[in-house]
C-alpha cells in the first residue's frame, strides 16, 4: 500500500489484533466459495506455499515479511513481528484477465492489500485491505505507480471497555462520481455486509488492457472501476500500463512501518482464479 496522507494514518494505529473467529461463523464463508467446475483453479493448496514467492529484493515495504501456510490459510506478518519490516507474497504465475475468489481475515490494526497484475517490485492495481482506523477495505489504489485512490469512505473501529473491536463506523463519505467510479457501495451497505472478527470473501473481476476492475465483499458490489475511461485524480492509464503491462501476479501484502501491531497477522484462504 502507499504512503499517501490517508494511509499514513495507519502508522498511528496501535490497537491489538482481534480475536479468532468461531468455527461456526467461519464456515459461513463457504457460501461464497467458487462453483465446482473446471474453469476455476486453486492458487493455494491449503498446506504449502508452493506456487508463491516473496519479493526477491527489498522494496518500499521491506525485505518480504513472514509468510506461513498454517491452519489451512496463508498468514503474513512483519519480520520480525512488530519490526516495521514487511513485504509481499506473489503467485509465480501471472494473470491478465480473470475472476478471483479469496477469503480474508485481517486482524484489526493491520494494513494489507490484494494485488492485481502485480510485479516483484510491488507495483500493481490494489484492492485495499486497510483494516484500521481511517482505513478502507474493497476500493482500489494505484500501488507503486501513481497513487490514485478510489475510496469513497474511511472505516473506523468501535471498541468496548477493554479496547477490543466490536464494530465499524465510517466517515469522509464521497460519491462514485467524486472518484470517477461507475459504482460504489454505500458505507451503510459495507458495514452491514462486513463480518467483524471473522472471515470475509472477496471477489474481483479484472479485464482489459486498461482494466475494468470490479470488487465484491460477501456478495456486495463494493467498487466498479473503468480503467479505460476513469478520470480519477492521479490516475494515468498509459503510465500504469507501461509499468505493469497486460498481466501480473496475484499478491498479498504486509505493509511496512511501525503501525502494524506486534504479533498481528492477515490471513487468506480458499484462493481460486478463473481466467476470462
């Protein structure tokens, strides 16, 4: 993710990681699993990191982070925990036009992301997973390219007396037109859809030279972006295409910086892709 003003707020986050979800609620995410047909390919075998690699050289977020296959999920954290040293984990295979399904469970306070058409130096179209105060999950960001940002609201935590996360509020609301989106969900829809302290399923469709990218969370369409026609501030379709080309890796991120809570993780599972 970037170091823009909104995202720099992340470095102030010190909230401890949220508790693990119960088995009963985590099973709910199965409702959003990929159809059982030959068009879908598993990117994660549930047991190893075969088919994935860390950024091979130091990038803005760090030397790579700690990535493990544990409990049927890919988990990422800073290396060593709480040190500020992060990185990305990328698929060896590159994809251009695709639909992707992925379950995510970020601990509260982490700043992560889902990279689309990414490269080894951390450039990509990114679906933000800024799961912290003044954050956002589901809108798009121009990671390592121009820093364009399509968020139409920020999320903030609601806490109990023990400072544990119990809910989400939103602020800094904008319209789709304000950031040149075809569509954005409302903040109220997002809050109603998101499952706090649980697994949530993201779906992304990416297609075209200057890609049209649509994101969903638990079936809710969050963001619809047309890379051919968008006039979003700082968006430069030709410059971004020159950096990324027509295809790239799928990647997940551990943000660098001191705001990542010590011991917190972002977890990912049920990762499936269908080329279109």
